């Protein structure tokens, strides 16, 4: 639906509501032209020209849910949580309070995942910090929390499912965050605290908030209106998992600008809240590979078979060669199509080069590959449909790329591996291409991958593989030790 049509639809819906309500309420509504201007100017909390496709998809998003994992404390400058399992694609939020936070925010150590600071607030000695983490696979293990100042700490860890997994380490899952404390609010000690988020929000977004108060303020008397404690507080304050400070989280699965909480006795307080973006449920076509041509032959110039490369599909061309000392090959054709090099790697006299190309119309013809010093040329031409068609010549379809070879990885081996950054776009896919000696065959794809066609062989062998989801370690194996080179790409899906 065009954005202008969406604006008109929202306007009609607002007018319909006005027509069916009582005349007293209808009399208080602004004129229709005012409604139209408001709907056009601000949809989903954004100017209409700034809307992204994923914002529109959020209107049919799944409901975010919260699951408390652990609460703990330490009386020293280092705390270690219990071993905890955090689910795949779940956003983990960790609130940490410090009795003495003058030297700065805590440092988290976790060999299984990365933690990123979201916000921190301190009115003086005490400090309250929120961290986020999102991984594409589940992890299990403890988290080490270190502070630079003597004094105790308390933490609370909650995971949230059905959030947007785009960006790096949960950046898309958090739309906004705000902090507050008794000093900024100007209340001094009190029996309640709050923070106010910006009014703009996505449909179906949620709010997570964490509060820190003195132990003397207990017991907790209630979360904010519409919120639920995560977890429910210990009813007997003698067993509350607190140090000098107590931490309590709350959650609301629909947006509210106000995040507040109440307790029994006057206390200083700190709070950090975040608005969470839901995962969209708009159907998304899967990225699909199609082998167009692969071959190998001795010579310095080779033509592929006659191929038709589909408009808005990404074409990836792997070219392997010996001798590769003259540099990357030149690639041309079909007429009207340009090829951009993604990268090249060279163990010894073997060179592997990966090219990309995308046009918005079909192109038919042969692709010509030229390398002046080549003794053997091998190629594999694959097109990938349902990819992101933004950017120049397929730039939007390639989320990231990486290369590796045996000269960088310890010498000839029976397997090769290329590492991608372990963060994926929602719905992305993974492709890899490897070259090795022909005598090393047979070869096999990594678990979860499928070989794209058969290997093209002549002295060397070149083989691409494909995986429908993201994998940060792209691997292929073969039977005998061999020099090798590999190139891997994360493909971004169409939106």
C-alpha cells in the first residue's frame, strides 16, 4: 500500500469513529482537515517521509513477552552470575546497580555473547546501568560483572522474545531508552519513582523498566499501571535478593510513555526504561539460489554459457585461477551489466575473486572472464532471488563479506573456514565458495548448507554452498590436505 493511501485510510478510520460516537464527544473532535494533516504528518510516531517498510510491517507484529532469568548480588568488586541460558534471537536486558559507581560503569565478561551498554544514571555515589545483548543462537554460561570501586552490586537479567533482531547486538530491538533518578526528578527520598519516554512509538511495542532503591524502602507495593513485575518480588523482605540496594524490573506488553513503580518506605531511587520493537510477521519470501553456469578450462579468456540473469536478483560470480599473479580478472557482460569486485584472496599462485552484479531488468548473454597470466580459469555463476535490491549494483543485498585462505589459516588442510561477524539481519542467508586442489576431492558441505551445483574442476576445483539462515562460520571440507581459499557473504533479504 502506498504511504499516501495509508494516510487517507487512517483519516477515514478516524472520521468513522467520530461519526459513530456520541454527539458530545464528536463535538470535541478537531475538524476533518486537521485530522487529515495529523495523519499525514505523523504515522507510527514518524514523519510520513521517514517511514521504513519494517515500520509498516510492525502493525502486524507478534506480541513481545518477558521472562525473568536471574537476580543476584555481590559484596565485592566482582560478581559472577549463576549459569544462565538465554534463548536464540531473544533480547537480554541486564540491570546492574552499584553502591559505589564513581569510577564508571561495570565491565561485563561473557565468552558466549557480547554485551552493550544502553544507558547509565548516577546522582553521585550510586550508579544504575542497563546492558543489552542479542545472539542468533542460544547461549549458556555465567556472566562476570566487574566494578572499579569497592562496594556491593545487584543485578537482574530478563529476556524478551518476539523482538526485532535486526542491527547489531539488539540495536533494532530497542526503539528508545530513558533514565531518571531522585536528584534529577528533584523529589529527594520518596515512595515512588518514574521516567517518561518519548510519546512516539510503534504499534505493538512494549516497555521494560528496572528500578533500584535502598533496601530500607522495601517491600515493593506495586508496578506502574498496566505493568507486571518481572519477577514477582520476594514477599518476605528478609529473603529479598538485595545488598544495600534492591533491583526490580517490570514489563508492559503495550506502549506507555510513563514507567513508574512504588514501594513502602522513603528511599532514594534510580530507573532506566526502554521501548522494545516487536518482530514483524509480514510474510517474507526466502532467498533462493539458482546456478546459472559453472565450468573450468585452461586459458586466459573464457566465456560462460549463454545465461539470463533475472532483474532484481543478485548475481555472484566466483572466479578461481592459476596463475593469479597478474591480479584479479576482468569480467564483462552480458551487455549493459556491470560487475563489482567484493574481494579476492591468494594462497600461493591460486587466486579466488568474488564479484557481484544486479540490474533491475533481465539481461541475457555470455559473461567474459579475462586474466592475462592465467593458466586455468574456473568460475561459478549463481543468482539469488528475493534479496534486497537497494543500493548500487547489489550493494544492498550484501550485508557483509569476508575471505580467508590456507596461507592465513596455518597451511594446507582438509577443511576451510571463513568467519563472518556474528550478527545477522532478520531473514538473512549465508553463501560461501571454496577452491581447493582437484586431488583433494570428494568434498562436502558444512552441516546446514547445501552445495550449489557440482564442483567445476580442472587442476583446481571451485564449489559454492548455500544456507537459508545466517551462520557466522562458513566451512567446507574435503578428503585430502590441500591449499584452499574461501569467500563468504551474508545476503540481506528483500523488504
